[in-house]
C-alpha cells in the first residue's frame, strides 16, 4: 500500500517550543508533509482568546527547522494578503526550505476574524471570485516569473517575481469543503486539491467532481494530486483510544466522520478506505494538547505500513 502521509498543525493554543518539537518529530519520523493553517484567531469561535500565530511567519519557521518534509499551508486565505505579496513570501519560503514549498489557497470562512481585523467579509461567491483572481496572479508569478493582470479585485502591470523559486514550478493547492466552486477552481488552476474533515465517501464525491471538470476542459486529471486532512484522535492503546474518542464529541456529527479514531489497527483500515476513494495523500490534523504517545504510535506502527 502506498499513500503520502503527513501532519497538519494549527499554530494555535500551543507554545512555539512544542510546535517546533512536533514538526521535528514528524520530519524525523518518516512523514512526507507538514503544513500549517492561516488564521488570526484560534478556532472554533469559543477559543478566539487563545494564542494563535500568524501563518506566513509560522510557515517560514517550519521551513527552517525541518529537512525532509514538504512544507505547506492549507490554506492561505486569499483575502488577507495581496497575491503579489503572498507570491513573494512563498518564494522566500521555498529558498528557506531548499525547494520544499507547497502553497495552498482558499476563500476563507471565519467571519469573526475578518471583521475584528478590519477585513470585509463578502458573500462566499465574491470571496471565491477574489480567490480565482488571486490564483491566476500567484500562478503567473511563481511559474512564469511575471504578471500583467487587470481584474475586478487586482491589477498588476508587468510585476516581476525575483529571485525565482528553487523549484521550477512550485505546486499550488486549492483547498476547501465546497462541493462545486472549489473543485472547479482546482481543476482550472491547481496542482493539488485538498479537502478537510470529510468522510471517505464525501471525499470521493469531491474528488470525482474535480476529475469531471478536468475532463470537460481537456485537462489530464492526473495532473492534480488529491489529499485529505483528517482529525487525529487515535489512541496508543484501547483505553487511550476510548478517551480520545470522547474528545471528538465537541465537533458535529458530519465533521466527526472526517477523523481518525480508535487503535492503530483501526486507523490503518480507515486510511485504506480513503485510499480506495482516490486519496493520494492524508494529513493528520493535531490539535493541542498533543497526545505524544498516540503520535509516536502513529509514526511507529501506522506510517511504515504505507511508506516503503
């Protein structure tokens, strides 16, 4: 069996020293990928007063303390930064990491952080329109090195992106849970498509939608890598597994279907279900407090079954 296994870490409710330890453990433990997410507030809304580190700076730190893993963000909110600024930051991180950058973009959803930090929070259709323009700009800057673009939200007049990335064409990811527009944007602009916290069956629906759009446009669907983020509530033994299952109860039933729980053997079976539905990569999303026993058991007993 072969699937690329990774770690997705929210830089919230955690001390930087423990976050660095988590990344280093993943890097040395045989994982393929480590990513962060992009929020100003810890989430859900009840946790906004908890610490939360900024995404670009956190991703740069990730790049400097790891040596092996792909360095990603799933996903940067397209409305928080001018896409030219984001592209420049991405190139800098690609150099810091020695060519391990993976850049994810999405439309944003956490209304309170938009409003509290003075950003407009337009309807979802407008946010995705802005994302679409941003994807075109970032793709041109990273892949071609320059951009001339005039849209509703952005205008660029021959902007250059120097230095060039270490990678010839860093991969751009589109991520989100939406059933229509997000897969459509992925089929047009992305090199990778990621969905968070969905069951294997719903993941397949999103995956099939991307494939269908690619076929309509004459694009080879195999050009787009497909991955899933899942909550991590595994236990190192049966007693810990039962305890961690209770930690899932704060989430709604739909989201709980997109989580790994149980013993290592049960998690191996669940990952296999995602593989059967077309997942080429799976990232476990760890929220504090970190269950170190469970994470080490995952690295030692689960990862080797999928990584040769």
